[in-house]
């Protein structure tokens, strides 16, 4: 089964599967171009940036991995050894790759070498299933218990927004505001600098997908 969303770039569709493989498929013909056999199942959606495809694996045999592979031929460029399952899809920004782990840690690694830059706790053993959003020198992360902002350079905690024990989605950021949904049925708009709430809208049911912004239309 496939739980991760595909990524599409330069005529190639990239798919991460629970059968442990990442597949590269020709966008026009559907022909398999290459595949990578990994150490464990995959539910982290792949991300393509700067000629590489990035994705994470489940935790098995004492480790998980965040990998970078050549987007054209599938050659693995490097891998980072993580200490818990990576369901969070990575985000690539300013020469760094950011991702969350199921033990509540966010990790920043060098995009070129795979070397760890920092590793920061989000406040306990709480799973991170959403992709980080990077803006304004901050890394915004939704966890299974809160929504946090970390310093992009150091990983230091800047603020935490309490979601009242509910999971938070990935954030959408624009105009100094970060927007995200929660499992208790709310959509929040929060000041990206201070973490103070601007408004809350209740949709009446679980919000499990990340918000999208229609830029220039003032529509979320």
C-alpha cells in the first residue's frame, strides 16, 4: 500500500511505498525508471529539490534513515541515521533539510553532506507526522500535542502553541501569520513571531489535512 503523496518534478513521478521501495516513474509513459530498496516501510512523502529526492523510513533494527538520492538515476547520495520512525515529510530550505521524528525531535541536516546541524525536542515524546514549514528564520512544526516554532539556525525553541492535547497539521505561512488545523476541529491563525493567536475558526470535525493559501486573494 501507498500512504505517502507522490512528488512530481522534471517529468518524473516519485512514489514512496510501504513495500520499502521508492519508485521513479516516467510521467508520460508510466514506465519505471528506477527504484530504491530501503531498510523498512515508507510513509514519508518524498520531496524533490536541487536534483535530489529526500525521504524518510520507519524505525527498524535500531535505526531509521533520512535519505537523499539522485533524482535522475536513483543513486543514493547520503543517508542520515535517525533514532525513531520518520513519518514527517522533509522540507528543504537554504541548504538544509528539516524533518520530524516520532519521538518528538526535529532534525536539521546539511543538504549536501547529510551531516547533522542540530536536533531539538518539541517538548516530550510526541510524534511529529507533519512536514515542517520554514519561513522568517523559523521552523514551524505541528506535533501530536502542540504547534511549535524553532530557530532555523540553532533549533532553539521560540514559542509553543497549546493545541489542548490534539494533533496539529503542517503550517501554511504568509504575511507574518502561520495557519494550521488541529484534530479537535479548529483552524488557527497565529502570529509567526510571537505565537499569539489572531483568530480561531471551528469546522466542527477533525482537521487532518494541511491548509493551503490562495496567495493574493486573502483566502485560506
